[in-house]
C-alpha cells in the first residue's frame, strides 16, 4: 500500500485511482522527477566532495590542466594588456602622444611647505654634463650639442616674435622622510640654463629615447635622480578648484608651442628667474604657481589671505619622453570670490596675457562620478596633465582613491 494525493491504494488499484483523481498522474510524475533530480544532485555533490577531499581532483587534475591550457592563453592576453600600461620597468604611456611618465614621488596628503626645500647647484654647460652619461643614454656627442645650441641662440635672437630667455632647470633630487609620521620631504637642486639649450637637448633626447623604445635601457637608478645635462627646464602644473566646487580644465590652442588642441589641467607654467625669492635667492615653486595662475587665467591671487596654504604640491614627476621634470599640485579656492563665472569673466576681459595658449575653459564637478567620467579617456590629453588630474583627485577625494586608480588603470591599459 502507498499514499498518493491523500489516498491509500494498492498498486493494483493505481490505474483506476489515477482516472478518478484529477491531475493525480501528472502530480505523481512531477514528484518523481523532482525527487530524482535532487537525489542525483545530492549524490553527485557527495561524490565530488569525496573526490576532492580524498583525491584532491581539483588540485591535482583540473587546476594544472587549466593552468597549462586556457590559463596560459589568459595570462598571455593579460600580460600584453598590462604591458601597454607599464611600458618600461618604471614608466607607463599616457595621453595622446603616449609619452612615458615617471612618478618619482607622490604624497597623498601633499608636501608640507617646510618639507619642500630648494638649493643651488653649480652651473655647468649641459653638453659637458651629458658626456658623463652612460653611452647608451647619450643622445649625441658633446661637441655637436655646443654647435647646435649656438645656432639655436642665433636663430632665436634674430626672430621677431621669439627670444632666448634664461630658464631654471632641475639638476638634483633628494627624497627623504621626517618625523615619527614618516612624512615625505623633497629637496630640489636648481641650476640656470636658457631656452635654446632646452629646445636642442629636449628634441635630441626625444628622438634618441623613441629609438631605443619604452624606457627599456633606463634602469631604476637612472630615473630616481636627474640624468646629467638632460634636464633644462622645470614645470609647475596645477589643478584649480573653484568656489563652486568645480575643477577647472583647459584645452590647448593650435598656436601653443606643444600639445596643440589637447586637454590639459588648469595651469602649466615653467619656472623662470622671476620666481627666485629675493629673500633666499632660491627658486620658489609657490611664486611660479601664483605667476602662472595670473598669466594663464587672469586671476590675481596676491590679495587672498593665506594664499600659500591653498596651494598644495603633491607629486614630482618626469615626462621621460621629453625629459621634463615637474611638480604637480592642487589649488583650493573654495570659500573665495573665484567662482566659475568670475574666472570666465576674467578670461573674457582679456586680463590673462597668456590666454592664447588655451582654446577654452571647462568646469567639472569635483566628485567621484564626474572625475571618473573624465578619466575614462586619455586619448585627447597631455600625458602629464592626465596624471595631474588623477593624482589631484586622489589627494582631494581620498575616500575615492581606489576607484580613481582603478579607472585610470583600466583606461591606460586599453590604450
């Protein structure tokens, strides 16, 4: 006897019962199928657990097979993708021109003003310094550089719209830590050079560097300090946060000397002799920052109280493709008069003498969603500008730093 649908019946009576009880046959078949499915699943799972526990089938058979077949192909594709990001051992390709960018030091909380110091390095002709480089790194013979630089000086002196201005060049880097909190410190050694030297050597190095490709001949110790003679400039690059809690971004103009029509951060200024502090007789990056903001954006911040405390430098980088070193920083103008409209108005009034270097200004909300959107594509960016945007976002919105780094990593890998 057995129970079916609430009835007790002999097996011999089942056909008759099925005819009398509506849907009893279908229910019986469904119960049987469910029972069979779960019983099979249970037995299969038990067999699998037993085989894994006592025979280690996954570890001994399945994983090695995957590792040697599909896993090998997966690892190769991943390696090729990531090589696009890392480039050489210490650099990675960024921006429209895929310049190799090296981040020498990033301080997520920024460098305290007292931890960013300057010193003088005795001036020596750049060609003489270049002769001290390892042979694979020398872009040309010292004598040829002397001749090319003199020819460039004559060319600039005779041109109607250009001149050979003196420049401040980064010559030495010292990175250290201080205090119980291990806060990073930077001491930067500067020398004096000129625009002709910068143009000749930067161009020669770029061609030479692209020849041996992606920094493969550059070792870590080559990048951690300044290579003799190759650095003949120093840049100050800034993101500016407005009183409307927006980040100011720019687009380079077609008339700019480099990176034409590409997106950039707020300010990109080269350090000049005008930025030497008369009190210390040393170059002052804060003076360069204030001058660059005024010349490029028309914003005179000299009367803002505690203006220096609103400027935070957070990174020292090198565009290795051009061998140009720069400090990256962020300017916080929240709770000031400098709204988006006021900044646009200064540009429209023509008070920025160097506004011809940019085509337009754009304002992006300084929040995670908006910054991630901008970071999605570096194909129309100046390389070091994109890195400045990324590191300023990490500095300013530290709670979202992992999201920003992951977004930038994905963007640079697909490039």
